[in-house]
C-alpha cells in the first residue's frame, strides 16, 4: 500500500450529497471535466512527477511497485508521448535503504537542477539527491541533509511523514507530532513564516509556490465527513486572500488560481473519484471514477499469453498518484498506478493484468 503523509490520514470518505448540493447552487454554471486521452506507460508504478521549467516535459518518478528500484521517465505534457527511448535508472538510490513518500519529493530547483528527497528507512532522516538528466547519476550532500534534518526536527520527530515541500523546494509545511499545529517554513532562510492551529484535512502549495491552501475540518469528530473550510494564504505572509467551504480532502490548485482539482478518499468499499471546483462560483463538476471496472483476465498484457482457464481477476484499481496542470489551466495530466496487479513467481511465467496510465483531462465551463 502506498504511504500517505499525515494530513491525508486525518480523515477518510467524502459526502457526495454535499457535492451535489454545491452543484445545484453554483449560480447555474455548468462545469465539466472530461477524460480525453489515456496512454499506457508500462508495468512500473508512478510515485511522483514534476514539470521541467520552460518546457512541455513532465518527468515521472516510478518504482518497481515494491519500492526497491527507481527510475525517471520523460513525457510530453501536451501529448503524453514518451520522450525517452529508455528511462533513467536511479541505481544509486537503494530501495532497501531509502523510501520515497508522496510529499512533493521531486522538483526542479531555481538553478534548474532536478532534486529528489528520500527518507532513510531506519532513521527517518531525509536525504536530498541531485539528479543528472543525461545519465541519471545522483549526487548526495550529507552536510546539507544534516542541516535540513536538524531544522525540520524542531517541528516533528517524523519529518518524512509530516513535511510537504513546495513545487520548487524553497518552502515546506510541517505538522507537529500531534498534527494539531501546522508550520509554514522557509527552507532557504531556515525560518518559520507562520504557524496555524486546528484539525487539518489538507494542505497544498500552488504550482508557483506563492500560495498555500489549508483546509480545516468543520466537524473533526465525524470521521465520515471531509467538509472543510479551505483558506488560501498569500506567501510569505499569513494573509488570507480567500476562504470557502468544500467537502474535499486532496487538492491540486491550477496555475491561474481559478480551479481546484480534487480527489475523494473513499470509505471502505468505496471508490476514488476525481472532480473540479471553480473558486469564483463554487461550481463543481460531476465526479469521475478513477478506477476501472474489474474484469476477468483472459490474456497477459505483457506477453499475450492466454490465461482464460485460470481464475485471474483485475482489482479495478488505478490509483491517482500525481497530477500536473497544463500551463494555461485548460486541463491536467494524471499518472495512475495499476498497483502491481500480477501473477507468477518468475520472469518466465509472470503475467501482468494491467498497465499504469497517463490520463489527460480537459475542462469546459458554460454560464
């Protein structure tokens, strides 16, 4: 199971009735989110992504679905076409030593260097790797890492679980050990910009790292409800530029600040869904199912071998792992993991049921 950061474990489930209520009172505005294209991207599992500044290139970090081997893959953000003939193998990052959590670990820094954060499995210390894009060679900096961990451990004993980095890795948010205090941090100056107290449902930086979205649960004692007061802060100060009530948990703000894409976290037995909110009107799109329908496996997708006589069934899981907006905010791309749905004990007889996917979504709105 993929690890999640602390704030994503605060509550599960979403109240679809409230979403439908928002739709009906959204000033008669119709907002539609459409899955336009989908690309199969192989049998590894995506875990993180980032856009290369000034280009249409999206870099996707994948593992072997067991967290032991890591590789980087380049895709055209507009078309979904693979840009590399072979992925960059990050062999110097040992999955037996390091684990990579979903805390915005991958980013291009201000000097154009691709940077990756991983956590030591034993100590929980964060390690920072600079990645050479031509070869995949990684360069660690033990002194800088020690300084960073000393700073972050002022706020939490478990930084790998409780810290989320901004898209350019200049800022971060950290929760205290109890999850009731949120610190907004300047990583360059090693300073606290401000702190908040509450029962939090979400936190996310804008794509340009200049705004922070923080959700506080309206009813923290009700684990079945994610409806929250979402406040948008203009950084580096603590000025709130907008607050709104939304029944959501995980958010992905658009570059122009007009939309929030959101992912629902289902109750047990439920299904993940994807939706969109327009902040100016509270218009909410109909929800789209993220998973696919389970089905009996007739042939192995890796080899074409006929397995219709064996009782193999797909799970339907197609977990959303990363989301990257198009620069003009007209849509976004998600990387979805098939969750290692395989059978077989050796390379010669292994049977893959599914592929991971890149999915392209387009936005349409009508008054």
